[in-house]
């Protein structure tokens, strides 16, 4: 009686160990997927005072910061967002006026988003050429 109970217990422990191992590998796998995903879809660059110099006339740092918030918030609700340098300025304006309704953003938010996208886009171009990438 005692013996059979012990062997049942041992079997249970073994199974438990196996499950823990499986779960652990799953966790490692998920982390890998997240890192892979993060590597492929780089977040849009953070707004900086340097970037303001590349943004449309009259843009302020707050405009760019708010614009970026909209991009990673309201816009990213439906799909991954393209990096600012994915489109030419005229195309971005077209896209934003089309998507603004879907994202339910105001005219002011639309303007901030454009300021961010154009500023970040130009800034990224300069960064890339100066770093030789
Ligand atoms: C309610 C969901 C939704 C929201 C919010 C949304 N989009 Fe989209 N977006 C779509 C869908 C669906 C498409 C696929 C193309 C289409 O239907 O026009 C798309 C396509 C795009 C494209 C590809 C267009 C092209 O010409 O290649 C871009 C870029 C884009 N969205 C940017 C944005 C931006 C910027 C915002 C925030 C202002 C935004 N989206 C918010 C649903 C959304």
C-alpha cells in the first residue's frame, strides 16, 4: 500500500517536472518571438528638440510628442504602424486625412501627427546619411 502510493507520487512528480519544463520552454519561445517582432517593427523614433528643426514651420516639441503618441496609440489600434520614413510627405498627408476618421482624432491631433511624421521622416534621413547606414 505504502509502496504503490510512493510510486504513484513519484510518477506525479515526474510528470510535474516535465510540465514545468514544457512551460519554461514555451516562455523562452514567446520571449524570442517578442524580441524578433520588436526587431522587425522598430518603434518610431522619440521626438527630440533636434527633430523639431526638421518639422514643418511653427512645430514645437509638444506637437511632435503628441503626434507620436497618436501614432503609437490611436493608429496602432488596428495595424502595425509604418515608420515615418516609409512615405513621402504628400503621401503621409493623404494617408493621415484618410485614416483620421478611422482613428477618431481631431483636426488638431491630425496636425500634430503630420508635424511628427514629417519632422521624424526628415530627421531619420539625416541620421541615416550621417551614420553611413
Ligand atoms: C479602425 C482601424 C484603423 C485605424 C484606427 C487606423 N487604420 Fe490605417 N488602415 C486600416 C485598414 C483597414 C487599412 C487597409 C487599407 C485600407 O482599407 O485603406 C489601413 C491602411 C493604412 C496604411 C497603408 C496605406 C497605403 O497606402 O499603403 C497606412 C500607412 C495607415 N493605415 C496609417 C494609419 C495611420 C497613420 C493611422 C492613425 C491616424 C491609422 N492608419 C489608423 C485601418 C485603420
